[in-house]
């Protein structure tokens, strides 16, 4: 059976919910397809201690402020609860357990195939499956022969199981440092990095860094599409992380040069036994339902197909594009552009 709609949104995490909100505000009734059991995106799968680096006042989607003290830094489970309530109040057709396997365009409409065999069609599709669903596992030297435990930060929950171990955390961004910091309280931990960890003060001049980012206009600058190789984001730090790393808890080293069984070789020639290698190496967009040639975009508008848009990709339009505070702005932009196309003649193969 084929189900027809005017707009299909793929994903019901923060990106899909923001897109659905923008569509509802424009008078549309989108169908939102979510692979998981509830509309909260990837948040429940993150590690237990995850804390936002933006205060609650800067961590909300359009139309619903984050509850509680606006100056506190919400934890993972608070974000999950917030998204649950947001979806409930959205008044949108959200269908959970609907994993999209392919999107094809023909004769001016898209056909969206779901894993259970169902098909939906619409002239407009928004890919909002997010930038944090597919763990990135880089090809590090000898990693495939390591006989200890290799896991991605997506599989990490809390430090207890690693007590007494020798652990290497690969990465230099917020997740690597935050996980390495808490693991170092129960294990011997090294951060293995290609570049030294960089830090940014959490509260310069007594105000959270996001206040300054917004006040100075950086947060809103639509320059993400100009950055083919986005800059390495520094670690937001209230001082504890840099103090811990400088004290060697965890220490920081260049990435290992080779792995032999459970032995790791470092660039200085030393070798040692390691129990666990934890990859805090980020994620890639979950866009497997689109052919690689169809994933290109300009500010979230597809360069391959009219009527196809993207929401929630890192540096899509700005520094904040993949965040709770920034995704709503991008969603409004993309929805406006896509709906405008519905009232204009379009031709197959039209780009941006």
C-alpha cells in the first residue's frame, strides 16, 4: 500500500522535530518517520554522564523553552525528557519503528521505502536523520588485530566496568576529553590525539561562551557551507579538564603507531599492554537511504533533487546547525525554500 503525503520528514530526533514544527507553522501536515521506538533521536544511547555544554536557556527547540533553571547545564536524560514532551505537544503524525531504507524521485515525487515494506510518496522530503547516528571508526594502524576490547564512545555508558584497566581514548574533542576525564578516576588512561587538545573557557568574563557567541553574532552567521574542512572545535572547559590533562589524569599522547595483539607501540618506541581502546572519533550523517551522489546540498537544499532538503547536519549553515539551539533556525530556512518550490515550476535535474 502506498501512502501519500505533501511532506515526509525522515527522523524524529531534534532535527526532525524542528522540521516538523516549521512545517506545522507553515500550515503543512508532515508525516515524520522515526526508526527508533520513540521520537528522541540518538540521545538515549549516549553515555550516562553526558552534560550539555550550553545552558538550558540556549538549548531549546522552537516554541518550547527548556524547563528549569535557565543557567544550568542539562544532563542527557533531561534532554530525552524534553524531546518526549516536545514531540507530544507538536501535533504531528510521528510514526515510530519506521526505518527508511531508500528514497527515490520520479515524475516530480519521492517514493520513500520503509524496512517493513511500506511505501510513502510526497513531492517534498526532508532528511533529518541527524549527524550523530552512525559512529565513525577510523582505520588506525593495526587496530583490526587488537586482541583487547575496541569500542566506540557510542557504546560507552559509565566507567565502572573499566576499573583497574589500561585504556586509550582516541580523540581530542569534547566527548574524548569528558570520557577520558571520568575514566581516569578508575583506570590508567591516555588520550591519543593527532593534534593537541585545544580548550575554550566555558564562562569568559563570567558569562557562558554561548552568550558571547550569540551576542557577537557568530552563532547565527550562515557560513557553514563555506567550510569544506570545518575547524577543530575546542573543548569547552570550566578549568577542570585542562588541569586534569596537564596532571596526566588522563595524559595526552600522539596516536599509537602499531598494535600487536594486546600490545600498543607509541611513536617514541615504547610498547605496553592495553586492555581497551575507546574511539571517541565522532559520527557521520545517517543518510544510507540516499545514494552518495544525492547527499550534496547548499545550505540544506539538495543540489541533486528539487524538493529534497536536509536539517541537522554539522556546519550545514552555521556553527550551531547540529545543535538544539541552532537546528530550528535551519529548519525554518529549509522549509521556506522547499515549500516555495511547490509553487514554482521545476524540472528534473534542477540543482539549487
